[in-house]
């Protein structure tokens, strides 16, 4: 391991190995996983830094590894297993929803309901 990558956390070591497996740079890995390059760079520079759940979800999707495996490797603690049915974009939608004023939340919900109707998605019981 080069001097650039010393004292890495287990998660950061895995990131560096992942770049080698795919023969890509850390920047390219970030772009392909839908993350900013700075996000992954900081994880390799600071061994105490932990990734967010969204970062773990996106890297899991890119690497084809179970989310719970990546979360464990990252040292994150979750009350329940996450499983592989959780898509990283769900976090982004939740963040957008949370940041919207009430009028925006209502509009976003209307759009989601319209998409659900147009796409004919399987109907699941809605909770309030």
C-alpha cells in the first residue's frame, strides 16, 4: 500500500480494493456510484470518518454486495438489518421531502400519487 493510503479503516481499505478490482480511480468509483469524489476521498484520508447510510447504499448497489455487509464494514450501527430492498434514492427523496415547505410536500405527494396511478404499480395498503 502506498504512503498515500496508510492507517486506513477497514471500510477505506475495502474502497481501495474495490478501485483495484474495477481498475478505476477513486473519483471514477464515486461518479459510477452516484457519489461526490470528495465523499470517498475523505473516507480514505481520515480513518475515523464513517460513511453515511446513503453512501453505503450506493456503494452496495455499485459493488453488488449486500447492504448489511457494507454497513457492518463501515462500522455503522443499525437497529435492524436493512436488507437489499432499500434503494439509495429513497434517502434522497426523503431528504427532499423533509426540506420542502408544506406546499411543496403536498405537491410532491400529488406527483407521487399520479405516478403510482399512471405506472399501475402494485397496490399496497397506504398508511397515514
